[in-house]
C-alpha cells in the first residue's frame, strides 16, 4: 500500500523522524487555516501518488494568507498525470542549505535490507543513480542486527554529507530504519532529506509503501483504507478480497493466481485482443468470490466478453462453477463468458455447468482456445 | 533420482489438525508420500486419519525419524513453525503459507542461514514440491503430474506450475521433480539452487523454468545457466502484457534498473541459450521437441 506524502510524513514522524510542522487540507479554507497555524512563508503541496508534481505546478510557496489561498485554489482539483488532486499538504517553508537522499528497502537478491544515502538528493536522484552511482552510499543491513548510531554516523561520513548534518542525519537514519523495520514498510524513502540553514536535518518529503501482509499487526493502518484507491471498481474488488487492476481493453479476465492471470493477459494479447483488467481471485477462492469477481467485471462497460481461466489447486473447480452459476442467478451479466477449467475437481465443475452452456456461457478445452474464443467475441 | 525429496523422505505436517493441513496432509499421504506425523501443540496423542499427532516437531522427529516438514499454518505462526522445524533438525521445510510479512521472511531466512545451515526452506507462499510417483509435499494435485522424467520444472508461480505439469503430462512427457519456489520477496530456495540440483540429477534431462515479472531472479538464473548449465532449458515468463507494476519509488528503479520487465528477462534467458516460449502451451510444445531430441 502506497501512502500519500501527508500520511507518510505522519507515519515516519511516529518513529521520531523530524518533519516540518504542517497539516493536510481538502478545501481552500482548511488550507488557509493550516497556513495560519504553521506561519509564513509556507509551502502548499499537491497530494498525489505520482512523481513530477513540482514540474506540473503542484508545489507552490506562499508568503502570506492571500497567496496561500491562491495556491490552494490553483492546486486543489488540478490534474497531475491523470490523478486529480483532492488534498494539499501545507507546511512551514524550510530554508534549505543542502538536499540529500535516504531510503531503506529490501535487497531481494541478497535477502538483507538495503540502505541508500546520497549527498546528491532532490528530484533527479534516478539520474544520479544512473550517471554517478558512486554518489550513492549503500549499506547492507542484516535484519537480525539492525542499524545502530555508530554505524549510521560512519555511513553519513562515507556518503559525504556536510559535517553540520552529521548528528542530525545519523539520528534520522536510525529513526527511519526503525520505521522501515518495526513499521513494516516495503519502502521508506526521504527525498529530499534536507539540512536547513539553522542546522536541522528534516524530511521534506516521505515516500512510504507499507507491506499489506503485515496489516494484521497494525490496526492503525485502517485509516488508510479510505484513501487507498480512487478507482471505484478497484475499491469494490478490494472489499471483496480480489486483486483487480483496470486496463483499457475489451476482454474481462478472471484467473486464479497472479502468474496465471498475467499469463492469461499474454495469451489474449497473442490472440489479437486486449484485456480490460487483471483480476486474480487468489488461492482457495470459493463460489462467493467467483460470483463477486463476475459482478465487479460486469460494472465495466468496456467489457465485451469475459474469460474465466482457472487451474484448480487449493481452489476447487466445482466451487468456481457454483460461483459462476450463482452470479448468473443474481445479476444479468452483460457479456458472454468463456470458461476454461482444469485442476482440482475439474470434472465435477464441468458437469455442473454442462446443462447451462449456451452462446452466453461457453466452455473451451484449453487456455489458448479459450483466449481465441473470448477475443473473437470481443471484436 | 529426484531433487530434494524422494520415496525415502519422511514428512511431518505442521498444522495437520487444521482444515488446510488435514486436507492436503491426507492428500499427500494418499498420493504415496511417507507422511509419518503431524504437529499441533496441545494435540499430541491424537491422530488424523491414522497419522499420529505430536506436540512438537522435536517429539515427532524423535518418534518417527522425520526428515522433512510441511508447514501449513497461518501467516502469524508460520515463521515460528519453520524455525521450530529447523531447530528439531529437519533438513527440508516446505511452507505454503501465503501472506507472511516480508520482514518476518527476511529475519527467518537470515536466521536459517546463520543458525541452521543444514535446513533448506522451500517457499513461503509456494505450491510445494512433487517428485511424481515418489513424494508430494504441498498443494499440487498429484494426478496432473506424470512419473518417469526426464523433465525438471522450477516455477515462481503456483497456478502456472500446475499449467506446466498439465501441458507436459498431456503430451506424455514425465517429470523428475517439480519445484514451486513461490513468488514472495524472500524465497527460501531460488531458481539457481534448483537449476544446480537438476544439473546434478542423473534422471533429469531438461529443465522448464517458469518465471514472472518483477525482481531479478530470472536474470540471475540466466547468468548461472550461461556459465554452468549443460542441460537444455525451456522458459516462459508471465507478464509480457501486464500493466507496468507498481514501482517502488526511486529505490526500486535504482536497484533493478531495466531489470524486472518480462522482456528483459526473456532477453537474458535467450542470450543464455534458453528456448524462450511465449505462453505455457508453447513452452510445453518446445519441451516435447527437446525431450524427443535427447
């Protein structure tokens, strides 16, 4: 789960990462209220989960109340790379002496944690990584050992941060590491991390991705559910326990397992069609889940045919068949459905569907045949 | 021969008394796997369809001589179960549990490496391992596999593992062992370890590798194949047309660069001499050709 900047800043702040005083606002009046509280000059920042908002005019500085109002009016409702700005974060402007970069993430090949720190922070960090990789000081961190302050200090020195930033940066790195580790982040990234002219080290932005698998031990994450996705269909799918990503094509896809779902997209594409979505009903899906999946896809008016591709393992094909029939009972499915069913209890599943087969409910013997038929129907 | 497990493997099922553990544990036993016990704390002395249940893995090992464990417990208990098995001297642990936090997986893996180097973990979040006709640990339907070899399968995706077995069996081509390594961020066993085991296995004549987008495990496997593998490899990578994945901020881009896309993986594998197929069916057909040529 990706957090917005305002959520990420509050999240890292819980672990004592210093962030500027600020607040979130959904209306112009609220934004002005926050500005009054934090004082001027202040920065008004669009809250979107996409890069490049500064270049798009989504980050502006205000010197007084009238300017703060003007900034909020300009930014709220703005479109940035297809994302509508519903909220702004308003914070006291910092006087910046230097901009750095810091992050913690998983080093997948080596199965340890990876910390990255650079004296060349700011928006162009990816270019730094590409053209000047030596400017990024990497530290492997053993998950069983963690990061202590002496190690953090040595790391800050190795990265070549200004001497004035040493104490503050080392403390901030330890706090950010605790946030990454105890806070169950997939990614905790501060860019820019700044040294202010009065010698403080602060997180001016925070990009935090939480590990959804750890939600069971973080009841406080419940507050993020409401802002997690803006796509109503994605939200509906999530409520039903489905992994759904909307796409532009005309063939609705339902499969079990992410690998098979991706593979289904591939074969639809190879058959000359295009997928309207990615939908993984997961392992052990029952009839209700299958019915919910069909109902979610049914709300997509782009869909011209639906391809159900199931290879039962934990998921039992007879349950899938019952789900299809239940969905057909409950709602009118607008598009013809092509089914490919194999694996655990496949014979029983096919038998259940047999009496209901028609030109609206079609069985196909293989994955490729099913894809070809679904594409034909979607043209 | 087979890799990692065979007809001599003695298996205990951790979580045998739960609904999933019972269903799959008994199914594995009925397939012919030597399931010698189950473990559920507090339920020692009971049995599940004739399989004795013990309070701890240590006790189960002492009583049955078990060498492998099948961990079938919920996410919050899975890491403790894996480490308990390792501490009891179990050499091979299969964990099918989906939804374990990544940090728990990282700590578990590093604990295994440092404290229990004699234990191999397969998974988590994997379908398990099957050496057809000999041993099946996990959730794969035994009937879709075909004994006799000569193909070894290693796959990151559960349902695509079944698809691969199905494609080969339907064409009359058997398998030596099929290993599902799972798609979680910190897999206990990776592609390279499986490829190396297949390379050393006399019965295995060719290997099918099923990968998917994300990470760089397939690229690393390609490098290894180029340097060490003498047996033919057929690969399929799922996700050529998948929507661009969630990019993990700048950090993700910095770590992986252009790696991670299906195309980059396919190019790396092709460059290593691997036959790269466009879909699972084509991978099966390619493998049939390879096997006929051996």
